[in-house]
C-alpha cells in the first residue's frame, strides 16, 4: 500500500488554500463541508469564492503567496495553475511537517485526496494512488449507484443506539447478529424512508425483548418491462436482501438472476386460462411468510400498480397488519414507447395518453369507446393481443380513421424486442403475419407514425427458427 488512508478531523482547524480559480473553488467547498476554518491566498478570486469571502465564510488574503504563509496551518492545499508556486507552497509546508497536497500532482504532494462517496456520517474514499484518478471516479460512480441515498440517515440512526446495543448484548457475536438483522431488515428500510419515529419504537422494543425475532415484511416491487438495466436501485437492493421471492411469468430469468442466490423462489404466475395460484392463495402465502419473519419480495413485471393487482395484494397485507412497501417500476407502456421511438405525448400529436386493458371480461371488451376515440390522444392497450382484431374494429366502428397509426411491440426493451407498425386496418394482419406473441402491447395514435424516424433501438429480427 503506497498511501495510508486516514480520515482527518478538520472541524474548526485552520487550513490554507493557495489559488483562486475553479479548481481552488472545488477544494474550498470540500474543506468547508468538513468544517475547516479556511484561508485562501490568491491575488484574485473566482466569483463564487469571492462570494464566500464576502459572506465571511472564508478568509481571503488578496496577494501572491509566500513560503512563510504556511505557518500554523494544519493542512495546506495548493491549487494554482503555476507548478513553481505549487512546489514552493508544498515544500514550505512539508518542511514544517504540515501535510500538503498539490491538486492533480502526486509528485509534489505529501498526501492525496480520494474520490468520495458522501453519505455522512458514512464516507467512502477511493484512491488509485494518484495514478489514475479517472478510474477512482469510475469506481466511485459504481458505489454511488449501489449505496442508497438514505444510508447517511441509517448510519446516524444506528450510531445513536450504539451504547444501548452494547449494554444489551455483552457477546460480540450476538451484537453482530443483532446489527445485521437491523441494518439489512425492514427497520433499516423504514429509516431510509425517513420514518425514524416508528423505527425507533421498534428498535427500543427489540432491545427490551428477551429474544429478538426478526420482523418480516413484504416488498411489492416493480421489476420493469424485462431489461435488467431498467430496474430501480431500490428494486435491486431489495432483490439482494430477500429471503423469499414470489414472481410471475412476466419476470424473466435475467431479472431473477439478480435475486439473492439463497433466496427461496416461488412461482405464482398466472396464465390467462391456467391459474397457477389463485389471488387469495398468493395473498395468504405472503401473509404467512412475512409472519414467519421473512423478508418477502413480491416481484412484478412493469409497475405493480399498473394492471398488476398490486392494490389487491397489499390490501390483504394491510388487513393483517403485515408491514409492506411498494417500489414502482417502469411500466411496459413507458418501456415499449421509449424503445420503439413512440413518444406517448407530443405537442403536435397527442395531449393525453390512456392506458387500458384489452382483457375480455364476461366475453366482451368492456371499454369506454367515446373516451378512447378522442382526437389528439394516445391509447396503450395492455393484455390486448388475443383481442387485437376486435379492438381495431371497435376503434374504427367508434369513429377512428382506419388509417390511424397503430403498433404492436413484443417483449419490449429486451434483446428480443420486435415491433410491427401499421394502421388500425392493417395491424391484426401484421400480428398474424409476424406471429407476435405475449407479452405485447398495442399503441394507437398519431404518435406511432414517429417511430420510423425516432426508433433508435434496432435489433436484427430473429430469422424464423433462429435461437434467440
Ligand atoms: N404491471 C405490468 C403490466 C401487467 S399486465 C406493467 O406495468 O407493465 C401484462 C401485460 O403487460 C401484457 O399482456 C403486455 O400487454 C404488457 N407487457 C408487460 N411486459 C411487456 C413487455 N416487455 N413488452 C410488451 N408488453 C408487455
């Protein structure tokens, strides 16, 4: 290890920054966020630094720097664009045993600053020894996406209980197990959502109880339209913590692979004719599993509150007092529209968009046709494939022009997405000719015509019989 990582306490400590440009400004902000008492030496200051000086947040010495200037400071940063000046400052500081950094110049520095992920009080510092700062930044970007924004709250919350947990569990093993169950469980999710009041009550109850059974919860999570890249950070995190996952046919294998390896998987899919598990059975299964203290992940295609029966499922949980959370997902209409180059609204073509289900109820499609055939409106039909011919006929019968653009998008957003574009008149034939199968969405409206110009996601259509 070429550099020894430490975290330095700078609250109210005198620090010297030499330079008044943009680079110096970035360093000034960073040092100020750590509470440093900052003096800046520079003949001139960039406007924002000047404002900080004017408000008294930093002290400004408006002149060239001299070697004696470093005296008495705890930390020195040189950020001018003149290497000789930076060298002078750094050497003067080091001669007095003061740590000195020259921005982007490890050779002249006695310490280097890392790339930072700040979830204070949780802070992660990444360094490549000053050699490849861009790599450190890439690592940082990955960490930023993995570590929830709420982790700072969680760290603060947990540290408040440190002494009490220590007093409660004399044994280190027990203490670690307790913290793991807290930091990875529903209680932590609640803290990250900002609900510290109920989290605190539960924490106290768990510290007071003689044994500490983990409390279960259900996470109703939208997995998006199929492409794993379109998961939310929150969905991914909950997937990686789940004890058991309940999923249905819309959740494809690449998504399931992201669920924690040792989580139990239960398929509860519904095919239209062949109901694997009745909705009531799914509900009571979730109630039972969460009641056993499990973290239950109810993974749904798209968004759980858009034709996903999410409402029905959590009603059952609410009635039984089971804690739950809902994580939105990208609904397939948004996914299909984006990946087919069909803006759902457009100032010239559509001022509104309607999502409907084309699923038959009692043998007919019960839809509000006058509302659906309004001009300047896009209609997205979920579950409409088997009824496509009837749907198109009804659109025309209720006054839509037969030439109205219409599209079908199969397995939208995945590597096997296929799109067929036609009109209300030609769409049923296209669906047949291309053997479009479920899952597929139908989009009707003038915006569909934009697809030929705005479609950007082009995949070679698989040849018949090709393995894809
Ligand atoms: N909750 C889901 C919808 C469930 S209903 C969501 O928000 O997307 C099931 C219907 O969704 C399917 O019949 C199909 O019309 C549509 N669908 C889901 N995923 C799709 C995909 N990747 N491509 C096209 N349509 C999809």
